[in-house]
């Protein structure tokens, strides 16, 4: 109840602060907070900075759904940005309201009546969120105007050109460094508050993104990649050495991983920041419904190429097996990394009532039916009342950020492996021995230019561990691997048409692939029509299910950045358009 009252108060506070001020260009509202009367206590600073969380932390579905842009996802159809005629007309106008909110605070918080330590702490929170704001803008647009003060309608800065990416990111890193130096270090077991360790973890994400982006996007001629990678490694190692967080494990590899994603209360041993939901407070989301509906969701599913990257429990590569690509579902799911069966429906999965729940081809097009965030109770399949919290930053990512930065710097060795990759695989029930040679499958299908076995394994681990946590598309962008989104949407192997298949290993048929639905149906079997257009089998009457090869998925270099919207360029002609979007 106390928390609910606080939320309501914060909402009223923000409403007062921004009445008649929904856009960046507008002047201060008539009904505004008056600095001389409001910013007078630590509680005032806390209440104001709470508005940053309210306005800027993404919703759980937003986080999960962003991975649909990654190459490992099939759905009913590709986004217009990937397969369609996308232009600056399609791009929504950028909003600067959140930035103005932050800058207003930074201009008014520093009152001597408040203890200096408290002022610095909340200034650190504000600058953390300003870094977050600009990081999102740079990822999407590249160069953007940098503003560190509020502007009035007659301010010349409103019509300035975009500032260089390097300058903006220097300021982002400066904001994060200030946050790290000044935000309090006490662990927040609710995983809902920015602490020093959260700021460090986010700094490692930002520095890794920008460092690798500059390394692989050589056409931009951006300097400083190595320095940023060292910053990423240092920030991640600081979190590791602090000892506040660790990988969650109970010694049950068949369930420990998924427990992180279906718990109402964030698993604070590992989850550092989360979108927190609460059934008692009726704070719900609809992710379970989205993953288990033929109409409400987009029928997301993982693709076979990505499924192939999961190792066997003995640490060997699935793709080293003879005939790996023609194994039927019950064969390919056996003896694999336990995270696979906790990410998609697999052998023996049942709902909370004990009923069998094989992959449902009414809800997925490839057969790799997403499970990771879905609650087991069928009731949530049709309502927006799921209450499991959705992680934004996990300690597992920190380990992977450190591992990747060290690999990119050429400093990855056995000790780094044992600190990072080994414990992740051990939690997943996978032998953690270091491979003797690079994985030819990863090289051939995903990363032809990478010969470093350690970097390949880090990228494998990152894809698997962080699957559908909102990071995959960003990873493709910074690695300059946008071309992977052109990959065929490949599903399970189908030995023959008109032959019911068992998908969960219980001996009961679950799906049959047909060209025409038979007049007499087998009870419990879903009939998936191969129409030769949207759906095909790779070898005609058998082979891998191929979904939506009728689309023209295309990723040209210009798509590494979005266009500036027509609206914004009309308002400020000095912005100029991103290359290729004219």
C-alpha cells in the first residue's frame, strides 16, 4: 500500500511538472514546480528522481518483443523495416521530454540545505538516466544533438545541427562515470532501484556496445574502440569483484535458468534490475498471452539455425553429429544444454495442471515454441494478468560483457573462461571444457570473419543465455551482422507429409503437415497446411519447414541507423538525414 501511494504521488508530481509541456520545445508550464520551494530536502530529490523510473524504464513486453528483430526469430511476418518500403515518413518523431525532465532536475537540485552526499547520489541517478536516454538515441540515429540544459522556445540551440557521435558518447560515458562515483552502493533486493553496481553493469553494456560498434563499423572512421573495450572490461570486473551478485543456482540445471524468468519477485542473487510486476497490486503484463495465442501474438518462434548452436550436455557440438540437420524434433532435443528446454517447449513439458504441452503449431510457425517467460498456468494464455518480473540487467550479462571485451582485446585466456563461460555452462548442465578448435558451424552460418575460438564461444553463449532479453538486435548491429536478418526462417525437420509426428516424446502424435486437411482428423493433432507460398518444406514433400520465404527480407548498410523523421527535419532543417535515407 505504501508503495502504491508513492507511485500515485510521483505521477501527480510529474503531471504538475509537465502540464502543458509534453514536448521538448515548449516553455516551462504555468503550474510548475518552484525550485526554491520544492528542492529543499532529500525526500524531494527522491520523489523527483522517481519520475525517471516511471517514465523511462521500459515495460516487460517491450523488452522481450524487441528481440523479434533478431535473426533467430520467426513470426507471422517481418517488420516493415526489414521487409518492406520503410522511409523517414514511417519513422516516428523523436521525443525529448524525458531529457528535459532530467535536465530540469540537474539545474535545480543542488541546494546547500540538502547534505552533499545525498545531492551527489540523486544527481548520479539523474545522470544515469540521461546516459540511458542518449544511449538509446545514438543506437538508433548515430549523431544526435547534445543538450545538457533545458531550453526555451527562443533558444538558438533548438535549431542546432546534430553533434558528432564521439562527442555525445564521451558525454554519456562521463555521465556514467559520475553515476558510478556517486550513487550509493547498497544492494537493492527488489531489483527496482539504480545502485552503484547497476550503474557499473550498465556502463559495461554501453562501453561494450560502442567499443565493438567502432571496431566493426570501420567505414565510420571512429577512434577509441580499444579504450571503450577496456572501460567495458573494467566496469564488469568491478561488479564481479564487489561480490554483491552471483549466478543463481540450486544445483538443478533442468529448472534453475527458467526460475529467473517466471518468478514474481526478481531473483536478486542474480537479477540486478528488473521490470517488477506484482499480482497483489494488479500490476500485470501479457507476455504469456503473446507467446500462446494464434491471434493476439505474432506467433513468435526460434529458428533452426539458432537451435543448432545449443551444445550437448557433454560439451560436444550438436552440429558435429552425423545427420544433425535431419534429426526429428524428439531426437534433436535429447541430451542438449538444459537452457534449450527452458527457452522453448521441449520433451516432457507439462502445464501446471499436469497436462502435456508439446510445441503448438497454432502458436508458432517453426515448432520452436517460446517458453522462457511464459507462466505454466493455462489461465494466463488468454488474459493480461501475468505477474512474473522481467529482468533488464542480470549478473550473467556482466560476465558475458567481461568475457567479450577481453576476447575483443585479445586478452581472453583460461582464467577468463573459468570466471565467465564455465560457470554459465555448469549451471546449464553442460561440460565446461575449453574447445580445442573454432566451431565451423558458427563460422559458416553466423560469423565467417571470426577465427578466434574464444570469441566464437562467447558469442554462442551470449545468444543462448540472453535469448529474448532484448539484446540480440543490438548485438547484430554492433557486430555489423545485420545481414543475418535475411536468414531463412527454418523450422523443424519433417520426414513426410500426411504423417502425424510426436513432439514431446510421450508416444502421442501432436502435429501433421499436410497440403489438404483430411476429412477425418486424428484427435489431438494440429494440422499445419503447407501451401507452397508462405509455408514450404525444403525438399518438397519432406525436409525442414520453411516459413515466409515469400518475403523479401533485405538489410542494406543504411539500416544500421534509422532515418530522422520528416517531422523533425521540417522543424529543424539543420539536422540533415542519415546516409541512404534521403
